[in-house]
């Protein structure tokens, strides 16, 4: 071994690996793993959006929103159907309906004023006991008319329903009774049967029964009340008269200055209810 080989720098060079030139390292191919991650921003966006990742909470929220939207759609559709009859009504029919609503409001206001007047009379009367007896007697008469235990007379209307086809049913007559009550009827009689608060109507073959009393067509209504309110209530678009006429029944409504309702109901003693001082 020569002296040059024994020098320290030669011995260190033999122990180190050969240097790799800079040009060779720059020309080396990129590993496949690194090339796979070299993607564009658009590709990353697509990979993030598809396939969609839906959590359980998001699914529940979506179902709730769908149900809410469906409910709103059904509500809008039902309101549109209920308003269709009014949209197709004539101008005079709409005016009649508005007049009827105004009349009902006025009746309620008159009743309110009457009750206030009774209260004031009781408070201001020198003999409050006598005044209370007078008002009690008057109230007894009014309740007797409503209960059907006393006869009544006054202005009102008559309505005759001729059912030659046998198509009129109990629920149609009940609708007529309810419409008349809503219009301010104070006493009603149908074919000799007094109609009161607990009156019920049922079908009985080809005829109708009122409180268990079988009545036959033609059905004759005698009603006491304000004629200007009762008649329009029956003739509103889609009301009682139109419904009966669709069933091929003939309806005649007439006003009268004097209607006598003389069918009576026996006063029924309650089984359990008793008067109370409270």
C-alpha cells in the first residue's frame, strides 16, 4: 500500500458513497404516488361533492321540510276550493251575504244592549226586588218560547219543500233548521212538530222523523223571526234552497207579517240538575 492511499482524505472518500449530480436528480422520474396527488381544484371540488355524504340529521331535516311544504300546499289548495263558490257568485249574491253578516252583527249588538239595560234597571231601581220579579217573569216567557212550552206569534217566513222524488233526507232539513237559527229564528215548527234546542232528525224510510215523530212531504216550515234576515239566509249561493233544488225538490219561501207557532212541547223535569243560588 502506497503512502498516498494511507492519507486521511483518500481513506474518507473511499468510505463515503459516490455523489449524485444535480442534473441527474432533476431528471429522475416522479414516483407514481406523488403523481396521483397532482389534481386540479375542480377535480377536488367534484370529489368533495360526489358521491353525496348524507348524515342522519340532514335526512331528518329534509323529511321535516318536505312535510311542511306539503302541508302548506294542501292548506292553500283547500282555501282556494272554499273560496271558489264566492268567486263564482254574482254581485247581488255577494251583497246579500254581506248584508246578512251585518244583520247578524246588529242582532248581537242589540242583545248586548238589552242585557246592559236590564242590568242598569236592576241597579237603579228603588225597589230592586220588584224589578227582579218583573224581569224574571219576562225571562220566563222568553225561555218558554225557546223551550217550546208556550205558543208564539210574530213576523217571519214559511217554507214549503215538495219532495216528489223522495230524495230529501234528514240532514238536509237539519241544515235548514241550523241556517234559520243562525239567521235569528226564534221559533220553528215543522209539520206540526215544535223544533227546540235538543231536536233531532232521522231518516225513516222514504220520510223523515223529527224527535221520533214521523212526518211526510211536503215539509212545511213555520218560522218566527226577522223576514229580511231569514229569507236571504236560505237563498244564499250554495245554501239550503240550491241544495234542495239539486235533489229535484221544489222549495217555496214566503214572508209574512204574522206567523203562529202553536205546536207545544211538554216541559221536562230534569233528572239530576237542580237550581243553584250561585
